[in-house]
């Protein structure tokens, strides 16, 4: 997006409090919703859409205003929160932030429309959704570790209510010998899923707190400012335990194996827009945390533990792909595929190479778009068929040609077809993996992409292809009205950002090039 | 007046400890709240013996003043206790501790 | 117009058509509109390609067109570019692709005329996508773009094979094609990674001042060749190609005979600077290519489905090309690629014409069509002769060149295999011609009638090229910087004789009188083993077993593990806490006496801790 | 030396004076006032408490009084504010319930509350063993009586823990009496134990003055015994495990607004007493008491969190959760002790403790008031709280989001604050405590506490679940009465406001302990 504005105009744009707008817009919309009567669904929806539209516009404006020649962290502002502890609302954005803000803006905009059909308690739904997205935006623009964490928690918590209230329960595998457990916990129920998700993520964040506090104290107990912490050279002892703590803490949200089990149940139970946001954006918070906090602040720790991070990511890729292949519930397939794809992100991060990191961040972006599209589609199918059970499906393309087309598009991005955003990311990650100290990661990644091709296309064939659908599916249809928004927006974005990756990659590469040298150290010199 | 030297102090402390233990024994074994309160009194008196013994051993008045306060506190405490016992008795016609055992778990 | 502009036109016109058709649904759902846009765009491409190629093939002086734009950044530098690159290697392939694509598209107007308008619209949109990606592949300035388009043609293949998506078999065939080629493509990706690590770029030439070690070159070439095996249907990854015949016949002609499957061969041609540094891989190519050529030819003999015959024949011919490239002679393989594109596309189109007439793929249902469809029949015979290497047809020249190169390189066993395959090729093509045109007419064939002109015209054009295309061999070689004059050599004579023998045997065996010749029952007892191969059974079954036994079992195992071990551990801990708390709360008995016990016990514990 | 020297600096007892005079004034007014409108006494109490609270800001209460037995410092003043605020909210939120339980005797309730508060405010500044114990008892004794405050009702058949204890149907049963008795029995034993420990301290040090004790005491087995008894005795008051057994039963049995008060103010006072002793005369003997505190922390965290999990009664659940919360308070103490031990300086630990207590006060009282508001709406006019056995189970919150969106939102806010979720005051409290604890070198404890705190969300979210995820059925709409509603609103605003901008309050806490 460089060069779309003249430098003067871009500078003028950067003068606006864009970062504040992007964070505050959804929150203000949420607060407005408190004063709207629940009996006016259209007003509620419009406010929700308005909040997300302002954020989207602001995030695009941030991308336009970001000065590519200067690089670094821009549009900074500061508002002391707790001066005695050095906590302050430091906002600012770097290249990674720009790209992920853009992603969040897109997904939220699409999600606001995908939630159009929420039937009960729409006001509370939009309210929670907007609060959640406030947290997400906040994380991407925080320059203060503590505030980063605050927003992180804000983004995680509304999920409990969103899933618990508006979610749906799933058919899960037979309890087998675990009937006594299944029954007590109501495994497969939406409240089970919501509670599991919340507890796992928050217990993970306990580790983040510990590492955060330790880093703060070792850095002199004066400031949580990331720029300050970056300048601090943490002792090896601290790095050796704090990095894995951050990795597991943030990684739980990123779905690293074996702390991923909240993800399939959670995503499968969540309502459409929530799945979109959660798989599309929230899981990225985890990966972003590992990279932005864990790796950048604790470079030695990252180097020492890269073998484990990448190894687990490799497990993730294959494990998620295989698990997805065995699923019969459509949402579980997508959920497990997210586990697999987030493995690609973590793999890229673990390579500690330029290409790997570029790919990792781009994979966050691409996977966000893709999985957002997927969940929007699944939501549409589920709304009409009232089922997600693939063996019951078949021949849907007859009645849902566009859904079939968009689903195929998502599948193709998922399996890394060139021309779609997923390819750029996966290719760079695998390339980075090959350049890293652990070349076999690349082979695992390639295999994972191939297995992805198997299960996504198999699902496509089972759902959409084949003879005319069973007579019981008389009501299914193509999208109408606002349902189109998410599909076209995310579908086109997949193509555009796949064909012209530079639009976003230029931002990402800028930050990667700036931050990687301190993490990768000498390794970088050798490789390019 | 007997001077309380170190040996005597030790004896007195042992006495107080014994009394305290007796009180604890009473508190633990009595089912009746009145009996339990008596055990409590024994424990409180062990405190008094301690205080008096120390006061005599060290000289000064603080210990004796403290003892006076302690006696008052114990009285007040038992008075409130008895009031509660009466309350319990009104509703349950019993002064056993187990009469107040419905809130649990 | 400058050459730069022309080159951009070649690539961008189908791109624009594809983008417009994919995005603007109202245009796509109207078959004629979609067809018009696609054909017009392909025609523009063809025109521009021809202009570019003429300058390069006959003028010799035109500089290469090289337009590149940054595509991906990496560490502040440009990691890779995309663009168009036209050099003497790319130029003829551009023409072939655009020409065959145009022929096939025009032909499709007639062939699919009875399909619903909406479906035809979709079909032509896919064609536009294919034309763009195939031309992008051919004109790629580096191997990364070649790979991008390589995958996109795979997508087009998937979509076009699955064109009849309501047919379960078409769906399966589409998936199979995609999975197998995608698996092979891992080799290409990996090869590019190795190439990047070794040379710092994705170019097919080693940058000046750098040396590519032979071992590295072997690895890279080997990995690239893996992708070729998949895409160009070499043994044992050829299994997807026969199934791919589920697609409409014009698609088979364009993708699965003339151009897309030849992309593998083109990759070798393009990356020849690297392949030429890898002698082991080259030798392996010779043997695998020759084996595939013979194997597929044998299998083709026993097929009753006319498209399956041609599909195996394609495998076989691709084997020739691979073997030729393995000998170190780029020109011969490449030349065979172009001639093959013409005559095999022609054969598929004529087959389509026959199928169109009898509504069946089976040779059983044909017969006696010569009387009803003379023009088609003539073209089928021309195509068959070219494929059989009948003297002075295009196939004759290109095949001869290959055999000679095999001899020069000293690969005697592959040479024998190739000659045998040539004989078999002549034999099975004669069988096809005899059974379909001159056999006893079946019921369906009684009502057959000739195809419309819109189908015949492209066939005629291809037929002409199949006949005379071979005469271009000299220019072709010159363009590639080699001298290749045609000589009559012993090998050529033997090969031609073998081919003629094959034709003769076919004429004798399948002469109209011998009714029993139709179907596989003509096979004699010792040939049982070979008939077993006709179902493609062993390899196919091995792949199916791998899919079911390994992939699906692993999937089920992982899913089980996830639910009953990993997830169960987490559930178990939750359960343990809940149950434990339920137990633990009994300590809160409610009896005041117990509470006092707790206080005293706590005190004793604290005291014990304190004193110690 | 004049006889009046002891009165030097007595002006720093102004707030205590207000409370004391208020208590006596209420007594007199109660006697004089006609039975009909005793509710005015409640408003008088509010006024007095507000006055006292304001006085902590407007008057200079620092200095020494009573010949050194009483010291006014930042810590004491801050504690007083917490007590007075808790008292204020306790009265405000409980006004209706108090009037309903004993319309003619509500004056007594306010007197008792004021007496108890007097004990607390004195305790906060006590620097003398005698004053410490007297004020401690002054605080405790009224609470016993207040816990038992309530009517006698009949109940459906109840299961007892043992067959012999099962109550036949329609037995008269006085739930508050049981609550009071349990509080009393455990409390009396504990305070006598503490007293015994203090008598030993007196014996070792030879004085009742803290400053003297700090100089004269020598470590030894007797001291260890004394410290164990003192820590154990005061741990009862703050409800740390294993001295917590009264907590859930009393919470469940007593009237909810009183529990709101009981659950915060006396605990804060207990902490004040512990701080005075452990960081006063025993500051030099941290090796003696820190292991004990550490043991209490771990047991409290585990027991509190574990036992809260299966509770269906919200008040019981909050009781156990309070046990776990007290673990956090003790952690602050531990951190302060470590710093005192290593550098002999005042530390942030104390500031975190103050902030934690304030945060806990706000959120915990809020939850109890929400419970009260919901439960009260289910009662008929002539029913008193203790007569309905099930008005405080999780089920009463069913569908609260529809029955009263505001209350549900406030309730959500309070439980999230207790659970330590950002942008609520409780989050900052917990994080700050953990920060101090890490500085003190207990990294592993930080991880344990943070993880258990997150796991504790399981039961806090049960409340949210009941409010937001279960259908309301035919349960009626809820409207909180004015005073109660006001209390909830104020507390919610505090939770939000301090949660969003914790800086000034945290800074004030630091200043209070002599930092910054």
C-alpha cells in the first residue's frame, strides 16, 4: 500500500489519532449499545457495523499513513496509567501491527455482517463482540507489555459468554471408557467448550504474568515499555525459563500441541462471527505474543528453544491435518485445520529467518482471512441445513453454487495454492524452515500442506459435489443480502493478497528486517 | 510476697501450660456448649497466670494491667457466648454443639 | 507494437478474461458471452505469441523480452519477481499453447453446445484461467513463477476434470489428479528451496560467479524431476491421467494431452542448465522415460475406452520426451513435445467427435463410422499416422530424432524399449482406427452423424500441423542453438520399419471381418497378466491402499489420540478436581466441634513448624 | 510528668472519636426514639461514617498518642478508610434488610456495627499489646452478636451430615444463630490462643510496647510458640485455612448485607493486626514467622479454590473464594516481610496489601449486595432472609440478564474483579501483589497463585453462567431497593473507575506506607 498517498498527505494522515480511533471505535460502539433497546435489532446491528467500519477505515488509514521509508514504530502516543510502576498506555504500530490491524479490521467488518442473523439477545452479542475486538486491536497497537497483557485478557474473556450463550453443542465421539467423565463435564456441550477454552487460556496467561513480572523486575522495575525492555539484555537464566513460559502461555491461544484441545471444541461450539474472530484473529494474538514478546524480548531464549518450538509446530501441522481428516463435523474440520495452520505460523517463527518470520506473520494474515471465510460459510450452511454432519451432505453445489465456489476458494488457500494468500505464507515459512538449522521442518510442512489438500478437497467433494442433494435439504440456498459481505470481502482479499502479497508483506518485511537481527544474531548473516 | 525468680517462673509457666492444655482438652471434648465455654475459661485463666507471673518476675505494672483487661475481655466474651447459647436453646431446645450443625459442606 | 507490449498482451489478455469471468457472475452464467470473452482473449494471445515467435524463430535477431516486477520482499531486498520472459525456448511453447487452446476452445463451442448455458459459462471461465496459467508457466522469468503457474494449471485441471461434478466418478478423478500431482509438486517446492539456499535465487541459470556443485545439482534436479513425474504422468504417478479422462474430451485434448501434462517436460527444458549438471538424474530420466513409454504403450493396447487408449498413449509419448531430455538433447525432447501437442490434440478432438456422435467412449459402441463421418475419419487417420511415426508426418521426424539421440548417448536398452514402444504405438492406433471407423457398426453408430463445422475446423487446422509440423525441425533446432538436420539413419529405418510392422499387424488383426476383435476377449491366455495391467490395477491399488491404510488410519488414530488421550487427560484433570472437591467438602462437616479441632490441629501444626 | 501527658496528641484519634461518640449517641438516640421510624438511625450512622471517612482526608491524623501506645501513620489511616467505607456500604446496602429483620431493634444493629468499627479503627494504630487485644476483642464481640441477628424460621426437612442431625420437617431452626455460634466458638478459641501467645511475647520482651519489644525480644522456642499462636489466632480472623472453617457456614447463615461487611472489614482489621505485630516488634524475626505465613498461603490457596468448586450456594462459594483471596493478602504480607528482613525498609508489599484490601472490599461487597438484591426480590414482605432456605443458591440468578440487566452487569463486573480480570480493580490488586511477591523472590508462588487464580474463574464464572446462560423461566423481574441499588452502583463505579485508572489509588497506597 505504499505510494498510494503522497508523503505529505500520509504525514498529515499520521497526525490523526488513528490508533486511538481503531481501538476506541468498537468500544464506543459497545458502550452505545448499552443504551439501545434490544427490541430494535436493526439499530443494534447498524451500530455494530458502524463500530467495525470505523475500525476498518482507520486500520486502512494507518496502513496508508505508515511511513515505509522511516520504518520502525510509528504514530506513538503515551498516557501514563500507573506511573509508580511505569505502566502507561503506550500506543504505536510497526509493520507487523499494521498488517494485523488490517486483518482484524477486515475480519471484524465481515463478522459484523455475519452476525446479522443472531436471533436472540443481539444487543449483548454485538456488545461482547465489540469488546472482544477492542482487546484485539489493543494488543496490536500496545507498546507497553502490561497494557498488551491487559488487552490480551480483554480479548480472551468475552469468549466465555459468547460461546456459552450463543453457541451450539456438538455431537462428539462416543465416550467409550470415559463415560463417567463425559457425563459429569457434558463433553461436547457449549458450556463445556466455553469453560474449557476460558480456563485453558487463562491458566496459560498465568505463565505470561510470571514471565512478564520477571522481565519487568530484571529490567529495573521502572517500565513495561517494550522499547525499554528491548534494550535490556536479560540474563540467560531468565531467558531460559521465561521464553518457554511465554511460549506456552501465548501458545495455548495459538493452539500449540498439546495445549490445543480447547480449540476444536471451542470453535465448533462458537457462533459464526465468534468463530471467525477467534480462529481468524484471536489465535493470532497468541502467535503474535510469542513472536513480539517472547522472541523479540528474549532472543537467547528463543534461540535456545527454537528446536522445541519448531518441533512442536511440526507436530501441530501433521497432527492437526490428520485429526481434521478424520472429522465428520464440518466445523471440527475447520477447527483442526486451524490447529494445523497455526503450526505453520509457529514453525515460521521458530525458524528465526527472514523468510520464516515474514511467512509466519503473513500466515497469520492469510489464515485469518481464510478461516474467517470458512467459518462464515459454515455458518451459512449450518443456518440453512441445521446440520454440520458431512455424511448427510452431498450435491449442495446445485443449490449453493456460490457457497461452493467460495468454499473451494478457501480450501485452495488452505492447501497453499499459488495466487491465494495461503501460498505466499506457507511457501515463505517452508523456505525459511529449509534455511534454518532444522531443514526437516520444511518437509513436514510440505507434507502437511499435501494432507491439507486431501482433507479439504475431500470435504468439498462430499458436501458440494455429487448427485442432486437429498430431498430433505429443500431449504438450502445461496446467500442473500448482507450474507454476501463476508464472502466477497474475505474471498477477494484472499485473492488480492495472494496475487499481490507486497501490499501487506512490505510492512511485515520492514519490521522483520528490523527485529530479526537481534533475535537471530549471526544466523542471519550466514543465510542471506 | 513471694519473689518470682526464674525457677518459680518456670513452675508457674508450666502450671499455666497445664491449665491451658486442660482447657483445650475441655474445648475439644465437651459436647455441651456450656462445658466448652468452661474450657475456654480455663484457657483464658492460663493466660492470666502467665501475665501475672511475668509481671511479678519482671516488675512493673503493665502485666497486671494487662491481666485486668484480659479478665474483662474473657467475661465479655463468655457473656456473648452465653447469649448465643440461649438463642440456640430457644430454637433447638438444646445446648449441644451438634445442635448447630446444619450448615455444612 | 514493441515486443514488450506483445508479451504482456499474451499473458494479460487471458488474465483479464479470467478475472472478469470469475468475478462478474452475470457474464459467467451466460455461456455464449463467457465463450466469446475467453476465445477472444486466447486469440489475442495467439496473435501476439505468433508475432513474438516469428521474430525469434526466423529472424534470429530479436532480443529476449524480460519484464519483471518485485513480488515478494525478503529482508529489505527482493526475494522474488514475477513477470514475462520470452526467449527462443519459450516462444514456440507459447504458440503451441495458445494455438491448441484456441482450437480446443472453438471446438468446445460445438462439443458442449447442448450443455446448460450456465455450465458452459463456467467451463470457459476455467479455460481462461488455464490459458493464463499455462502461458504464465511458459513465460515465467524464473522457476518460482513457473511453479506458481504450475500449481494453477493443476487447479484448472482439477476444475475441468470435475466439470461434470454431479458424477461421482468425475469428482473422484478430479481429486485423484490433484492429490497425486500435488504430492509430486512437493518435489518441485523442495527443489526450489534447495536451489534458493544454494544459489540465492530461483533462476534456472546459475548466477555468474557461482558454482553449483554436482551433488547439489543432482539433488535439485532430482527433486524437480519428482514433480515432472507427477505432472507428466511418468510411472508410477501416471495413475491419475487415465482417470482424468472423466473430464470433457476437449479438456483432455488441451490439458491432458497437449499442454498441461507437457509442462513437466517444459520444466526440464527450462531448467536444463541445472539438469545438465546432474548426470545421474539424466540417466535415470532416460530409463524411466523409456520404461514409461513401453509400459504405457503395452497398456494402451488393451483399452476399450478410446480416451483411455489416448491417455496411455500420452503417458507413453511423454516417456519419449523425458527419455530424450535425459540423453542430454534438449531439442529432440522439446520438438517432440510440440509435434505431440498437435497430433495428440488432434486425436483427442477426433475422438471427441466420435464420442459426440455415439455418446459413448467405448470402442464397442463405435464401428463403421467412416461411412458417416468422413472428415473426422480422415483426421483421425492423419493423427494416428503422425503418432505412429509414419514417414514424413510430424511424429516421424520428432520420434526419429529421439531414437537417434538415444543411440548417440549409448542407451541401448532404452532404445530397444523405445523402438518396441513405437511398434506398439502403431499397433494400438491402427486398432483404434480399424475398430472405430471400419469395424462392424454398433447400434449407436447407426445414428451417428458428422460433427458441425465449428468442431471440424480446429481439427483440420491441427491435422495440417500434424502432417507438416515436422518440417520445422531445422528451424526449431536453430532457435535452440543446435544444428539438427534430418538424416536417414539405421535407427530411423529400424524404427520406421517397426512402426509399419505395427500398422500392418493392426490391419491384419483388426480387419473388419474379425468381429471378435472388439473388446478384451481377443487377448489370448498368455496375455492375462498384461490384461491385468489394463485396469491400471497394481499401481492404482497400491496408491489406494496407501490412502486407506496409511492416511485414513493415521487420521483416525490421531483423532482418537486427540479425543481419548490428550483431551481426556484434560477432562480427567477437570473431573478429578470436581470429584476431589466433592469429597473434600465433606471435611466441612458442619459440627462446631470439628471446627475447633481444625483450629487446634492447625495451631499444633504451625507450632511444630515454628519450633522446628 | 503531668497526668495529662498521656493525652498529648490525642487529636489523632479524631476519627475513632467520631465513631465512638457516634456509637454512644446512637445508643442514646435509640432509647429516646419512638419505635416507628428507627430507620433514621441508619441514616445517622451513614452520616457519621461519611463524616469519619471525610475526616481521614481533611484532618492530619499522623502522630503519636496515648503515650506511644497509639500511632497514626499512613498505613493506619488507609486502614481506617477501608473500615469506614466498608461500614458505610454495609449500612447502606443492609438498611432494608436490617429494618426487615428487626424493625424495632435496628438501632442495636447500628450500635454494634459502630462498636465493631471502633475496635477496628483503634486496632489499625495500636502499638501496644494491651490496646491491640482490647481493640481486637472490641471488634470481634459485636460481630458475634450481629452474625446471629435474625428471626427464627421453620424449614423444610434438612439433611444433616449425620443421620442424628437430620432435622425433621418443619423444625424451627435459627440459621443466623448457628452462623453466630460457629463464628463465636472458633473465634473465641482463636482469640484466647492468640492471647496466650501475646502473654508469652510479653514475657519474653518484658513490655507491652511494640517499640520496646522490638528491642528486647530474643528468638527462641518460646518465641516460636508465641508467634505460632499469634499467627494462628489472627489467621482465624482473616479466615485463612485451616482456621477458615467458620467462614462458609457463617456466610451462608448470616444475613447477606452483614456478611458483605463481615467478609471485608474484619479481615482487613485482621491484616492490620498482623502487620502491626509481624512487621512491628517481630520485624526482626522474619525467619520465625515467614514460614508460617507461607504455609497459610499455600493451604489457603489450595483449600479455598478447591472447596469453592462444588458449591451451589453462592454465599458459601464466596466464602471459600474469600479464603483463597486471603492467600493473596498474606502474599503481600510475605513480600513486605521479606523486604523488611533483607533491607529493613518499608516496602511496596504493604502498599500492595492496602490496595488489595481495598479492591477486595469493593468487589466482594458488591457481589454480596447483588446477591442480596436478587434474593430480596424473591422474598415476600413478611418473610425474612433466613426463613427462605434457598434464596442464595446459584439458581436464584437464573436469567438475571433478562430480569435485571443492570444488576447482572454489575454482578459480572464484581465476579470478574474477584477473578482478576483486567480493567476491573481486582486485576490490578492481584497483579501488584504478585509483582511484589516476585521481587521478594517467590517466583514459584507467583506462578502457583496466578494459575490457581485463573482456575478459580471456574467457580466465579458459575455465577456469570447462571446469570447469562440459563433461561429465566418464570422468575420475576428484579429491582434493587434504592439504598441497596445505590450501594451497588457506587461499588460498580469504583470497580470500573479504579480498574481503568488505577494509578492515583495505587500511588496513594504507596504514599500511605511511606514510599513515593
